[in-house]
C-alpha cells in the first residue's frame, strides 16, 4: 500500500492546482488588504488575521498571469510555511484530493504558463490534470525578508477590513 497526501485544489486561470493540505491553515473570502510600499507587484499587501499581520500574494501575478477582477468566488488561502503565515489569492477553491505517492508524476519541462520551480509534480484525476504546488517556494526567503523590512519601515500598519 502506498502512502498518500491530501491537497486542497484551487482554480487559477482555468487550471487546477493542489496545495498540500498540511500547509493550509484557513480559507477566507476575499477582503481588501493594506498595501505595503515597495513590495513586489504580486504582493497585494497585508491583512490582520486575529492580531497577526499576514502578507497576501496574488497567485495569478506570482505566476505571471493576467490579473482578474475579484468576485464572489475569489478566496484567500492562508498557508503556513516554515512557521510563517501568508495568504494566496486564488480564483476559487474546489475540493480536497487524495493523491497516492505513486500517482505523483514529475513536471515535464514544456514551457507551461507557470514557472515549474513552484511545482512539485502533477497528477491526473479522471480526465483532468492537477498541478501540485510546492508551498515552500511560493514565498521566497528574500520576499519574506523584504516584507519584514517594509513592514518595519511602514511602522504601525492598520489593516483595512
């Protein structure tokens, strides 16, 4: 019997992506965030999550895709990586997927729209493919350091509800 992992599947630009369920802390409806000066274009800002200031990135922008208007299905998935919480904005959340280790396939290098450095593999579910994200690589260490510096420089940031 092979081991398996669970992934929260999310939609982004008509593609399905999986985020390791062990990294997911919370799923929230889209709410506006407070912009942080001099942050990368894909960092939308920060939100106040029960007293913790959490950076929020737009996965479409992170992956070099066109930004879409946020609507009723847009959600922010709060992820914890290496003890740091951050939010990723996606078009919609689908379901939870069980993926057996032997069903995980390597990512082919075929010029996909998403840089393969953010992917740890892919799997097929029926007739559709799900790209499995490497949550550890979504927020790079230099991004975290830059956000920490920007937050310190911005002083006491008040989140917009």
